[in-house]
């Protein structure tokens, strides 16, 4: 048993890969332009709808239907859903952050704590259950609440299950507001900006990590 639990945010902390990257990252894909416009409108123009998606109140299929992206002839109706799930499953993380997770894992319980969609639950990134062996995946669409809406509902059950309290918890997140709320709840939090800064922060927060060699890999 470890005396501390470290929660890593996913998007813009461990990974920067967007949904449907196999399409959006390929300019030659016949859907790239149309889907890019639709996704931009979704995440910038319909934030409350996206939050409902992250709370599990809206399904992946319902979201895809609202994109109104007409598929080319020969594409199956569930193509965008299959690509969404495949992308989640195959997502990579920043190698510098992977190195940090491995070092922390030897001294603490570790989890991904993400405001994320049902697709992330149905098709979790293989790296999290394989190479990095996270102890927990806490996803808002399963919990039914976003991190900063209720840290107690989001993080509390996991800490209780591991016999720990908020005072034993550390959050690493790119959202400054979420970090502030987590601290007010009783935990420690670091606003993530880049791996080098995080290495220094963790050495201060977890003295037992000070002597652990974490390779100074460049951020990506």
C-alpha cells in the first residue's frame, strides 16, 4: 500500500491527440474538411452540449448525429463511431509524461482522472492498461459529474476504496481552476504546463522522488 494517490489529467496533460485524429490529421481524407468544421463548432460553439456528453448524459452516437457530416458513398453508417473508438484505443501519450508516470508509479497509486466521453470508457487507451498500468481510470461520463463540479463525487470513492483521504491526494491538471478547487477540497494540485516544470514540482511535493532518475526527455 502506498500513502499517496496521484491523479493525472488526460487531455492537454498526458495527451494532446484530438478525437478523430485519423481523419483530421489526414488532409487527403475525404471527410477531413467537413469533420474539422463540425468538430470546431461542437467544441467551441456548443460547450454545454459537450459538458453533457462528458457527464454521460449524451451518447457518442447522439453527438455524431448532430455533426451532420454526410458520409461519402461506400462508407458504413457507423464509420465515424468506429473511428472515434479506434482513435481512443490507439491514442499515445507524450513520452516525457509517460516517463514521469512510470517513476511516480513506483512510489504512489496512479490514476487517469479525466473529464471525458463514453468513448473513452468503451475504448480506453491501450497504453493505460498495458505499459503504464494505471491503478484506476476515473472518467466523468461514468461518474456523472465533472471534476471541478464535485471533487468529492469524482475522486472521493476511489480514495475511500484505497483507504486514503483528500490530504493524501495529488492532482496534475492543465486547468488552473480545477487545481484550485481540488486544493480547496483538501488535496494538493499542480497546474501542468510542461514536463520539465512538472518534474521539479513532483520532486518538491514527493521528497521520496527526489532521488529517482526521471529522464529529461523533451516535451512534444
